């Protein structure tokens, strides 16, 4: 994925106020089929897919046996099979992990489909107007985290309602040979190409965890990034035993914070957060929010102070930061009806 195409401000504005086009170059795509498909996905992922009907999607974490996260995935139920979609930066390890895990299941077929398809997305308050052009039913009928097979360009495209900006968002999983034509068509319909930098700001503002950035070095567990809600109770997934042990150990907890307007430079990852004379945590990630006109970020802090409304200082300059409850802002789309 490219970091930017024009400027981050222009691309951020497109995502928050109009419609941005995102090219998920290098996204991982794996098809899963066979009698043991649901059992397999319930083992390699932290959430059950037993409840998924054709046309429904869900998110899941892929974990190592030590409980650390390999990737976050979206599982689409297509009726005859499942399509597992993985963020580009995590794709190589995650795809290899999924293929290796399949050897423990005699009646499942797992195939790397990354070369067969490309993933494009439109996100923003106006994105539904573009997506509607590819559907023969009202866009409002395509619920969040659902998908549909649509005919386009002489072939079939999987169109899903998923995204990470908090705005309306739709992904097109298209045969690789048709991707450039679809990209050109989406641009002609008014979408603005957007890169990772603008996307990173938007996802932070609405608190979609960024596994590439939110750490202090090394792998993280779901508890380290606030994703424990993605662990299904009663699900015997890989890494469960390690997480149960980890849960009992003292650890720092993730929090969100907003900096005082006086802060002029983003604090580097690992910057100490202080209360009085004591270090109580460290910064894990920080971005500039154009809407809030200040730096916002995440940190991990001691359990005793991991709460909203706490006032701390950044080490070095002494700039004040205050912890808040997520999200940092309300997405523009929440005030706009579909259709």
C-alpha cells in the first residue's frame, strides 16, 4: 500500500467528507471449503463462524500458540466457501500460518487466492452512492459486515460493507486482471485515491486498532491493544491456553489520550508518560488529527491509572495529556442516512 498519493490533508478530507479510494495492494486472501471448514476456522481464529449465513462477514484474530497476534482477519461466508481477508502488512505470515494449520484437518481445503484477486475499497460519507451503482438492490439492505456477489465486467466481484475509518465503507474483491479497470471506473465516479497515512489518522480517530503501530516493540496480545472483545468465550482457538495464563499476570493496559494544544511534535513510540515523579506508562502510537486540531494517541499504562479522565505528562517536554474514552470523534457518516 502507498503511504500517500497527493497530500495527507487532501486524502484525509476525502475520507472524512467525501469518498476515498483505497488500494489494498498485497492483501492476503485465502479460500476455505470442505466439511471441516467451520471447525478449522474456529480453531485458527478467535471467533466462531458457526453462526455465519451466506452473505455475512465477521472479524477474527489469528494467534500464535503463545497468544500473540499474527493478524486480524475478516471472514466472508460465500455459501460454498469462506473467503478470509487479511491486512497487507500481516498477509505473508498469516497466509503461511493458515496453510500450515490446515494439515491438522482431513476434510478442509485451504488455498492461497492472493494472486487471483485484488482488493479495492471506497470509504467516506458519499461512498454508498458509488457502491449503489454496482448493486441491483437498495444499498441500505447491505448491512454492516455483510457481502454480496455482484456481476461486473463479465465476471463476479465480492462486494462487502466493511471499513476502518468509521465512515460508510465498501470493499471490492475483484479478479486481478480486472482491478485496474475497476480502479479507473471508481476514480471516474468521484473517488479520490488515499494512502496509508490518511487512513491511519481516520482509524485512530474512531479507534480501530493498528497492529503495525500500537506496540512498544515485539508481538502483542489482544489484551495489549484492547482487542479482548474479539475472544469468543468457549471457543477452543489456538493460543487460548497462553492467553488464560497471561490474563492472570499483572500488565499495563491500553488507553487513549488527547494532548494539550501546545504539543507541536508527535512524541515517539516509547515516550514515557508520567504522573508526578513516576513513570506510569509509555506512548504506543500518535497521529495528528486535523478535525480535533491536536495530537491524539494510544498508550499502555499501569493498571491502577488505566481510566478515562486521567491527567498525565509526556516525559521530556512535560506536555499535558488526558486519557479519554474512545472514539475520539463521531464519524461524519453517522449523521447521514443511506440512500
